[in-house]
C-alpha cells in the first residue's frame, strides 16, 4: 500500500479521510456524527475529549496534527525550518515570532538565486538609472552622509506564505505560516534618493536588480528582478536599508544593502541591491510576468488552466494574523486560570482595526486587545486571556479585520501559484 501523509490524505477526500483516521462514517457533515467509536478514536489521537466536537467542520485536520518542525543550522540563524537548500529558503515556526521586533536569528530566509560571496560593504555601489535627469552612483557611506537616516519596524512577507495549504498543491516552496518577519530596518527613504535623481514625469515603475546569481550559473540570466509603481516607491516607509535590528543585515537577508517595501510581496524588497532602474512602462525583469507573483482576476476552479491575460500582479497583501503564544499543542491546566494568547496582525498597506479569537471552531468570537503599530508598515501586537469551560481538546482560532472592514477568511480560493493564503491561524490546546 502506498503511504500518504495526513495533509495529502485530507486534501484528496476529507470526508473519507475522517473515516480512515477516526474509524467512522461522517455522512455529509462531521456534525452530529462524531460519536461512539469515532469520537473515542479522535479523543485518543488528540490526547483528550473534544468538548465542541459537534461544531467541528467535517474534514478539518486537527491543528494538533498540523505543525512541521525540521530545524537546521546556519550561522546567525536559530530554529528555522528548512524548505529548500537550492536556493536556500527557510521559515520561522510561529512560536518564535512572539516579539514585536523579529530577532535577526528568527527572520525567515527567501532566496531566488545564489547569494553574492565575499561582500565588502565599503566597496558596494548602488546605481539609480533610467528615466531620471541625474543618474546616481552611491556608496553606502554616501547614503548615510547625504540623506536622512531613519529606522522603522517593517514587516516583510513572502507572497507564497501559506502555500502548503492549497489543494490541488501549488508549485513552489511549501511555506506554512512562517515566511513573515518584522525587524527594525535602518536606512534612507527611497523617495529621498529618487528625488535627488530627478525622476522624469514619464517614469511609471521602478525595476530592482541585485547581485545574486541565477541557479544555473548563467550570468546572462536574472534569478529575480521585480519593481513597483512609482507611487509606491515614493511612500515614506519604503527604505534602502543597510542595518537590521541595529547591526549589519544578515547575509541571507540581503547584506549589505536591500530594499524594504512593507505590505507588498517580499519579492519587491530586492536583496543585495545594486541598481534601481526607472522605467516608462511596467518593469519587465525576471518573475514580473504572469503567473509569477500574480493571481487570477476571478476565482478559477482548482486545477483549471488560466490564460495569462487573466492574471493581475500582486500589490498590497491581504489582512492576516498569527498566533505566536501559545505554541501549537500546548497543555493547559484549569488550575492555572486563564491561558494567555498573543500574536500579531497586519494588512498590507492598511491598518488592522481588530482581532478576534474563537475556541469553539468559529461558532462564537471573543475580542482581544490590539496595539497600534509603532509606525506604518509594521505588524500590530494583540493579546487575550482565555478561560476554557471544561477539560478536553480545544483549538484557538484567530481572525483579523482591517480598517476597511475586510476580514480574514476560514479558507481561501485556489490559485495556481499558491499566493495570498490568509486563512485563519489555529493552534491546538489540551486542557487538563
């Protein structure tokens, strides 16, 4: 018999998976059928009774089964989970993202090519060219000396964060939740540098180029070269950064110079930055053409072919939240009182207006305390104290609502590249 993982089993046929895993038929819904041997099997597998079993959606993989932990070692990083080693890509488990400012050692890694070797910051040069009246070539010292230096907490999230949950599976790194970080970046505003270069009125887009090499080794090929509309480039929190949390940027996070474009896909925040080209048209660099970093302009059937003219380039990312505390699978005793629950929320170019949590599979929702961001472009911290009505297996679900009233969904529509998955985060809690 072919062995299948739990996610694959549930993706193929969630109701049949219920029958195989818990030994009973569910009919059309798990509600009303989770009893007898099936309920006993689930309780045994989860380590406790499921008080809200009658509210549990059919075919839902319990959060207790969902966490993946495969740590690896790389200098300056700690606790990341390796997804790919060529190019190197690694995510951060949610419980390591509890800090408002993500430590460098816990900031995720997303590479597209081979990082430059033997980088010497003193010799680094950035060129501003294209549709400008005053082309510039600047050293990092020039940036520090000639422009206002600012520091901001800014979140960077990979556009494919959450890709592992799509069915059918989407190609690419199978990020779960941890392709997100919110470090303090120190640098100069891109707008100030572009103003010095005297951007022409005809310029509509930036193009970003870095010093990394294509995986093939072919120097004529770019691993990644994306850009943003000029209006986004001129926003006050888009930075040319040369420090991360008060120290030189980690080599795998783009040392010695990178762009930070908060709220948009991390691919816009070019690492190892060497050139910004102002273009009179949409930039045509590597991975700018659909379906890369693009989604259909309608909801397609899972797996159906889609014409490239139906794709739109991803810009502002959707509203999302993360539970950093407690860790998935925590054991909590009623003798200790309320369980502290905390995390972060963000919403692309928007702010977050509130975050709510549920312990009964979304039947009811509880408010949380939400902090304002330290600056525009940062995620926001939230927290709550939860009392459980009885012992047993529970799941804590979190959902954020942005300032326009848009709410995180329970699940998102499929798209072929697995982008923009902002489904609610949930963690398992066993109350003893």
